[in-house]
C-alpha cells in the first residue's frame, strides 16, 4: 500500500497466458480439421463402396445439412460465450461433437447419416472455431493478428494427417475409425477446457500481457500505417453499406471453393492418380496453407486487408483452376500432372491467407463495436453459400460423371471476387459516409419536428 492506494500485484509469467489459450484452442482446431474439415474426404470412397446405391451427391447433401444448420446456429454461439463464458459452451459442443462421430460410425440407413450430421453440426458450431476466436479477441489487442494467425495455423497443419487417416481407414475400416475419432474429440477437448478463460482482466492481467502503460492505448496496433483512428460502426449501419456486402460476397465465394475440398481426394482419384499419391497431394495442400497463415500473421497489420484478401483470392483461383486441369485436354494442350504443384501450393496458400484476413478486414472496415455480431452474420451467409456449392459440385459429379465441370465453374465464379475486393473504398471513406448519412438522418428528424 502506498499513498493510501492498494495495488494488486502479480508475478508476470514468462509466457503470457493468452498464448496457452491459443495453443489449447489450436489443438482442438488441428484435430477437428484432421478428421472432418480436411479429413472427411477420406471417408467418401469407403462409404460409397459400402453403400453402392449412394452417389457423391449424398455427401454433398450431408455437408450441406451441416453448413445450413451452422448458418442458423452461429449467431447464437457468440451470444452464448458472452453470457455463459467459453468453458460451458466448449464443453457442450465437444460432448455433442463426439456423440455425432460415434453415431456416424453406427449408421445403417441414409436417414441415419443425415441425422448424425445434424448432431455433428450442432456440436461443431459450439465446440470449435467461434468459441476460440471470441476468446482470443478478448486476450489480444496489439498482437491480435499474430495470435489469430497462430491459432489458425494449427488447422492448416492438419492436412498432413490425411495419409495417416487413409491408412487407418484402409487397415481398420471406416466405422472403427469414426468411433475412435469421437472418443478422441473428448480427449483432445479436455486440456482446452482447462486453460480457457473469458478475459484477462478477470485474473488481474491485461490484454497481450501488457503493463498499465502500454495498455493505456489499446488501439494503437490496430491502426495500419496509412490509417487514422480505428473505425467503429454499429451493426444497423453496417448492414446498409455496399462495402459490407462486397466483403460478404468475396468471403463467401472464397469459402465455397475452399469447403469443396470434401471432393478433392475423390476428384484426384478420378483424375487417375493412385490412392496414395492422391492422398499425399491432397494432404500436401497444408504446406501452402501454413505459409499463407504465417505470412498474414507477419504482414497482416502492415498492409490494407483488401489488397491482401484480393491476393489470397487470386491464389485460390489458380489453385482451383489447376485442380480442374489435372490430366485433362484443354486449349489443345495435354496438361498431365503439370498442374498438381500449382494446385497444392496455390489452393493451400490462398485459403490459408484468407482465413485470418476474413476476420481482420471486418475489424479494419467496421471496428469492434459490433464485431461478434458481424462475424456471426458473415458466417451465416457464407454457410448458406457453401451449402449450395457443396450440393452443386456433388450433384454435378453424379450428373456429368466427373468432378471436373464443377471445379471449372467454381473457377469462373471466384474470378470476379478479385476486382470486387479491390473496388472497396477505404475504411475512412466508408466511415465518413456513415457519419454523413447519420447527419442527414438527424436533419430530417429535426425538420420533421
């Protein structure tokens, strides 16, 4: 006590506790991505061999169910984290997710498959990405870009587990693997539950582990070198902005292309790559993915998000176009395996870079005032688009007996998102338009009186 003021002191840890949250959440993301977001493609061919009456469209419908369900649930996840804290939300989500995988392992009929996917959709909505992002945003301000990129890099590395998953399914059968995947989710989520905390202030700490002097200006690192004060726009105003819908469209189409990785392994097998080469190629996408996320972690706070996002989308265009060209005849050229390295690197790098950029561009253009609601709104819209994309590629494969036309169409669909993103006005210009609109509205109200 000094001068009549009691000071709470605490020993500063060598590693800021927020990084343990990043590590715990990243571990769950790694596992989820390894067995579902990137790994579920390994189950397509074995399941279709078991149920010969099913086509690729069945998996498209199943994933569409999961994404559509997520579009309705996602806005409530952030609210649940704010009200109850991240721990109970994660505990509920992890338990339901494990049950979903176990139910999948026991399916006998088509409706069993879809019902299990509904359960899995509920679990994944509450048991992974959003609950960790919402928590990390509370623990980091100056190092937010680095923390998000580090967290997301875990899921990128999960693609290297694809050959191992293929081997396990081939050795033990898909039912056994799915059962133990469910048990494994409960095991993996337990350490994350132990380290998850709502916010640093509740434990006598500050964001980024800063001292009081540094914490006095929490917005300073959120400003890029060519920007003024941080933008802050309410959700009602955001939804009226053209810039918001430009961002939503670009993000959603990019995610459609990324989420159709469900069909990458079956497509590569169709393109006459043997099973092991196809699994290695699909898994090697992680190399570019990791580099993309690390790159944004390094430069994400130095350059405008719209330029970086347009660059990421350009890489995705090259990646999906290369996938469609493997062992094909196009423009009088036999492409053979030449496009494979471009597919591996560009698909991974573009997708990996776009993940943290989706979150950063929303913060750059609209601020933190309604950030959670914004992320939920964008995720819901993206989920609807992904639902349509998965159905399209799956049924196109059944109709054309090839995945190639579906990926060719996705290439053409993704291409316009590059100029659409570059055409975005600056954040300051967008904020000025909002202020001008507000002044006009106030004048009209005054005249109306």
